[in-house]
C-alpha cells in the first residue's frame, strides 16, 4: 500500500489527466467548426490518450490497494483565438502537467517509494515526447501558418495520425 501523500497526489493527477482530455476535446470541437479536420482529429486522438493516462493512474492505485477518489472535472476553455494560439495553450498546459508529474516523482523519492518512482517514469518520458511534438507543430505554424496552402498541408498531415 502506498502512503496517503502519494495516494492523494495520484488522485489529483487522475483529475488533471481527465481535464486534459476535456481540454483537447473542446479544442477538437472548435477546430472541426473551423474546417480544420486534420487538427481536429489530432486533438481528439490526444483527448483519448489523456483519458488512457488517467486510467493508467487509476489502475495503479487499485493494484496497490489504495483509494481512488474521483473529483469534479472543471470546465475547459471553449473560446480560442486561432490555431497557433491553440497550440501555444496546449504547450503551456503540457508543461504544467510535466511539473505535476515531476512532483509525484519528488514525493515518491522523498518517501523512498521505489514502485511509484518506477511507475511514474513512464509519464515523465511521455511528457518529454508530448512537449516536443507540440513544440514542433508550433514552430511550423509560426513559420507557415499564415499561408493557406501550408496550413492545408499541415492539416492533412496531422489528420494522418492513427492513434
Ligand atoms: Fe498530455 O499527457 Fe497526459 O500525462
């Protein structure tokens, strides 16, 4: 069984992952309205991935005979100001999630909870990858985003995401 501190912090993380899913879904709906179907698909798949992250934490608590406490999920943003700004919001959000995952690692380290430390490693690596993917999209949006043909090609490319 894990400590109350680790238990609480993981429950908070479950909520953050589900909120991330809500945020990506909200963005996906908006992008679809704009006709950016590839970006809409990419964010929708990302929402699914976030729910999977939440479930991974959920399963971990159960495996460790700890308590799952599901809290209210806050309302995500639903007004956005253009595609580059959406991806900047994603980037800032993912940086907060990285910090939050690092806090779990720090708490586990302080408690010499090796099992949680090893479990949370997967999330740390996932965050590095996510931040990098989003940063790469932002770089290209900043370079070409004003050009409609380039935006069309990027939308097509992002729409090829399979999972
Ligand atoms: Fe956006 O990543 Fe979950 O943890």
